[in-house]
């Protein structure tokens, strides 16, 4: 096995298990721990999770593939997830995506050459009243405009 939790993360995993009636029920919080530790859910990470929880790799992969919040490929330092559901689309999400693509020189599902930004389209971020919305890593950015997203990208570009 090429991946395993650090001692600190393994302690967190053991704590997570105390909150669920079965190991299988702890799969989603274990995904979060693995994504935080490894950056994304690689096939090796999913196999490791399966071993920890006593689940088949096929089951672990099926659950992980259902949810867009778990990265199955490496992502940039800043993962830009733009909502493309109805409210966001009606209020200009496609313009936000186009603006990001043009500014960064990447398309949906791509990462900048420097590894700083990854652009994804997601189905719903649950913030319809403040559309269009994007999630950057763990933070929501609401009521986006093309100008506002350019300013946001500029701010992120200078951060280390």
C-alpha cells in the first residue's frame, strides 16, 4: 500500500469511528480525512479506505464517484467550482466560467500549468438566492460578476 494516514489523521479516523454504528457508515468522513491528507482520492487512497473500513474497492469507488465534492484527480491550490444549476445559469454562471477560462487560459476540468488553479463546473452549491455562486476550496463567493471574479482571481494569484 503506497498511502496511509499520518499518525495524527489516523487518530482523527479513530475518533470518527466512535460516532457511527458501523465502520461502513463512516465512509464519507473518512473520504474527507483522506482528501485533506492526500489532496485527492487516488485509487490507492480509495483502496486504503476500503481496507480501513472493511469495504471492497468497488464499493468505495462507487460511493466516491457519486459525489462531486471528493476529488478523484489532483487539483490546483485553488479549486474553482462554479455552480451551473438553474438559478446560477439564469443569472450568468456561463459568463463567470468564460471569464475564468479566458483569464487563466484553461477550460473546465483543467489546471493551470503552475498548479495554482483548477476550474470545475458543479451541479448545485445550494446557494440559489445568491446566484451565481462559486466555491473556491472551502469558501463560497456569491453574487458573482465577471468583474468581481477577475478581482478575486487577481487576489488569489498574488497569495502564496
